[in-house]
C-alpha cells in the first residue's frame, strides 16, 4: 500500500487551522502583494522573526493582527503554542524579516512541524532575493542550486565550495558585505576564475548588479567597497572542468605512497612517479619525495 500525505490546500478550509507562509518585501514596500496583505489581516496571529520589524510593515498596510515572536532562539517553545492554536482552528501567518519565510530561516522547521502534524501549510508566492538575483545575473537559469550562507570559518567555507565545484548548475549564495573579500578569494582558490554576478541591495534604492568573473569582481570591491546584503550567483562547472574533476577522482582517496606505486607499476621510474604524483596533487616534488622515503 502506498502511503502519502495529500494536502488539498483550498478545499473545506472553513473553520480549520493552517499555516500560511507569507513573503514580505526585501526592500521595496510596493512589492507587497494584495493577497499577502489580505492573509495577514485575516489571520488570527502573525508569527514574526522580529516583531519590532514586522510592526512597521503592519502599520504601513493597516494590519492589526496580533503578533508573536518566532525565531531561532525560541522556536521549540513557540512551535508547540502555534501547533495547538492551529489545531484549535486558528490561522497562523508566518513572516520573516524580509522575503520568503523558510528560506535560510527557522520558519522551515515550523513548516515541517505543521506538515508532520497534518495541518495544512500554504505558501504564497512573493519576493525572494535568490531568484531575483538569478534572473538578473545573465547566467544560465535552466538548472540552479541555492545554498544559503557559506560558513564563516575559512576551512569549512572552502570545504563547501569544493563540494559544489564539480556541479554544472548555476550556484546561488547569500553573503554579508564584510565577508565578501574572503568569500571571493575562496571562490578563486577552489573554483577558479568563474563567471559570476554580485547583486547587492536588491529592490532598494542603491540596487547594484556587478557582472564579471571572480577576479574582476574581487578587484572591484577591493577598490570601491560594497555595502548592503548581497547575493552571489556563480556559473556552474563547464564540461571541461567536470571532465578534469572526474579524472582526479581515481587517486583522490589514495595515500601518496600508493599513488606513486601506481605509476611505478605502469613503468615509470620512482623519480618520474614522484614527479607525476606531485603534479597531480599540486604539491612540491621534494615534499612528495620526503613522504615516500620516510623511514
């Protein structure tokens, strides 16, 4: 027997509780939709990441619905309260500070909890920085991967970029302006000089789209500086890059000694095998020699 969960979002909803995921503007109030305003006005309660921020939005659109905070530090406690309210027939509207809730946002956990409790979760379309940046980037849009914020730690950031290096999809990341130099430097190191776009302050007065390659954009921000929240859109791996990376895989898990011996079994002298192993791994020949001849 096939077991699935079926949600018919708009049938027989009268008197039943549900969770609406309501996008809000990412910088321009005119991007608020009529439907979003209507849902926020008619809901029984609005769960907001920062109630002070959302109060300003509500004031702009004459929304008087009560607010409750829901954020990373109180989400477990609030989930139980909101689920109980929905089971009692109340309509919950969830908003983040800006954009689509549940994208790089604790609202994803609330949506999952409601779905697990078989309470309808209904998403409204609306403002989203990642998709807006993608379509103005002039990079391919047929296939793309969004990965939120990269890790702040250098080692973990490079590890994540290494993971995405072989993907042919266009890549989308959020980034804070004070970390841009470090991130672009890591992109150059791990992915090479990819074509990309830096999109800042999307929909706001100082919206700026900077298209180029990683090297030129890094040089630009070093000279000009960049303020405001940013989205990085990076071209995926080319067919040539993917082939090169496939070729790398055969030795990637080998110890250096085994790598050298592989070439020796193919007929190379130990000297040439060490030289080729060093070239494969981007290491100095003397370092490979020392590892191989260590007692």
